[in-house]
C-alpha cells in the first residue's frame, strides 16, 4: 500500500466575503464564519479563487446558497449540527420554519426558494441580513495546490468528512455525498496525507482536526446532554429546583457567557452553583461541553 504525503502547503487569508483580497491560483478554499468561535461552513475547490469567491458572494445575495441566521455572539454550529438527530430533514426543516435557515443548494436556480420552507421570501426576510450581517462575518482562506485537481478534491473531502463526522453536520438531502459543508467528491479513504506550514484562523477543535486529517482522531462526538442528566426523573428535577431555581432547564447563551466569565475568574464550583442557580453536576457537564467545542481551554 503506497502512502503519499503532500508537504509545505500554506493557508492564505483572503479577507472577508463582502470585501475579499485578490488571491490567484487553483486549490482548496474555506468559508469561515466568525461568531463566538470561528467555524468552517463551506469547503470547496476551484481553478481560480478570485472567480469562485465572487460566485459565492453573488450567490448569497440572490439566495442561491445556504444561509444561517445567527447572532454575532453565537456559534453557527449550534444550528448547523443536527446533534445526533436520526431525522436530519425534520431537524433542519424546523430551523427553516423558525426563520433560522435559508435552505438552498441549487446554485443555478433563477428564482431561489427555501427548500424547507416554500412560503419563505428571500428579498423580504433575508436579503438585508445577508448583506449587512452574515457576509461580513464570513472569512476566506485559500490553500494553493498547483499539482493536480484530484489531490485538491481529496483534501477538500478529507476536511468535509472530518468536520461533518466530528460535529454531526449533515443536510436535508438524503445522499451520502451531500452536506452543508459542500458536496463530498471523494468518499473513499485515499492514502494521501497533507502537511501544512500554517493553519487558518479557526476554533481549537477544528485546528486539531486539520492537523490530523485521515487519522483516527476524527472519530466523532455526541452533541447531547450527558446520559446521567438525560435519565434524571421528574421527581428528581422537582427536588433539585427547590434547591436551585434553574436546575435541569434548557441552557441559554447568557448563562454560557456567565459561566465562561466565572471560569476565567477561577470561581469555585460552589460559587458557580449559587450564581447560576444550577446543580453542580449540570455545571460540570456544561464545562466539559464548552471545552469540547473550543469555547474555553
């Protein structure tokens, strides 16, 4: 079995999608959303970075690309990840009906529509958000690969498969090669490895995945509440809430911000419990979750 390694690859910053830099050449490129953490939302290949980025920008303005409605301080994977749901279609359709997802995968459609919410109207509900809030937060990265197109598609696919498996990202289309991160051109496990001189500005977890493309480290995670907490009974919840007002209720973003602040201040678990009004095991589980998603070190 022959193993090939492509060395000395370099990631080049291309600015933002709304105001990109001139980067020439063919290769692999990334669209990275800058929210509470920097997450890769699309991976592609091209023979000309400049032209491809222009196509992405114009496509988004027309509604011919997938768009996620997130706050500036939100992690976009909180929407993109189906969190282990067995029914991807149902999960993503719910987001579309809540006006959180414009689901469009047909880049050539003359009259764009939301595949999961036909009643949605792009110009009325999405255009201003896309141009003013979404596109300025999308950063571009390019990795020049002049060798051959096949190597570029393998790198593209390795990145897509690693991220989609680890973070549970799918799509509403029931095909193994379809994903919000882009169509996966190479589903096989090619014996081709890549060594980079640097890495794009992404979250810590994704950085680790890029360092270990093709290895067993990309084994996947469960973005679910720990089983110990899932199995708690209604009676136990009632008792817990007599001690802690918000015990075992759904976490909100403000609480994550407070918890992160308390961690940086090295607050005790007792103080965290008192201030957040949650059970100690909940807080411990949430800290593990924040670490897993690169929110805290």
